[in-house]
């Protein structure tokens, strides 16, 4: 039985970087369920590297900072692939080239670029693809974080950016409800071991602490996030709209774990 009901459904996946990325592992789950995955990456160079991972699957290039490239992506996908049934937005970027800075010293240019790439791009893509996605069963999913209320110093300004992304799913869901049944949800994992996270100053120490704080003493795995993202993209999650699905292995309920307190 095809539980996810994704056989022959076309899903556009944006943000594949390498084997460790949420986008790539979600695409694998989708393909195992019979979906046809369409990939979009940010540059020709990235397309070359991703080609080695995805074989003959369609790959398009789109820099989401450029509206004309988003529009071109929509036109090409519509012409060459036809109607899509889902869209996964697994895109985030923050410029930490100036090193760690206190939040109040966040560079304006870096903050606004992070909002543009990590948040507004989801809104822009939703608007661009509103006529291309199935209006009855379409699903758009983004990747956020487990909490935007924990002021982790080394995560800098990305938590407020992700908070904007989280809020956007509610407003997108409401906007689209006036003319379709397309759903918007976010999968929100705790700390993951990915290539992107490796670039965040001090991330490894936070990751190791988070692992101790989970109920199972084991960090959330990217494959677990991919499973939930695929579910949210599928018709099986039809009753879920405007939701954040948190995957933190119980960390938020375990701050006062005796082992952690005793180690202080």
C-alpha cells in the first residue's frame, strides 16, 4: 500500500546541497514513495555537484535573491513538468563572515539578506507557483527550527529570521485559502549535524549539549526530519495547515534533567 499517496506526484525540492542536507534526504523519501522529484539549486556549480547525487532527475538553477530567476523557474517547471503537487523550501543563509557578534551589533546588510533568502523567498516562491500547484491537494513545506524563543548566542540573528518564517506560514495559508486548498506547514527540527550548521560559530558545542538534553540522549537525525517533511508534503497530512511540527526528541521538556544539573 502506498501510504503517503505520493505515487507519480511531482514535488519541487529547493535547497539540495549534499547528501547530508534535509532537502536531499527528503527527496530520497519522496522518491521511495513513488514521487517524481524536481530539483532546484542556487547555481550552475551546485547543479553539477547535485547531478552526481540525483542522476537523471530534472535540475533547475534559481538564485532566490533574484525575482526574475524565481519567475523563470516557475515558467520552466510549468512548461517542462506541468502541474506540481508539492514544494519543499529548504533554504537558509546567514553571513557570519564578520565572526560572532552580540545580537545588538547585527549588521543591517547581513540581517536583511538573511530575511530575504531564508524567509521572503518562501513567500515569493509560493506566489510564483500559485497557478502551478494542484489547488486541491497541493502542499508547501518549509524547514524552520524547533524554537525561536531560546536566545542561543552563537545562533545570532537567525532565530528572529526563522520566527518571521514561522509566522509567514500562517499568513500564506490564510491568503491561499481564498482560492485553493493548498496547505502550508513547517518542519522544525532541533540541532542537526549538517554541512550548513557546521558554518555556525560554536555550533558543535551546542549540538553536543542538545544531544545530552534530549530524552533519548541522542540528537535528532536528518533522516527523521526528512520523514516528517515527506509526510507534510503528502495528502496523508491533509488536515494539517498553518502548523509547526517540532522534532527535538523531547529536549524542550528535559531542561532540568538530573544528569545535566549534576554535571554543573
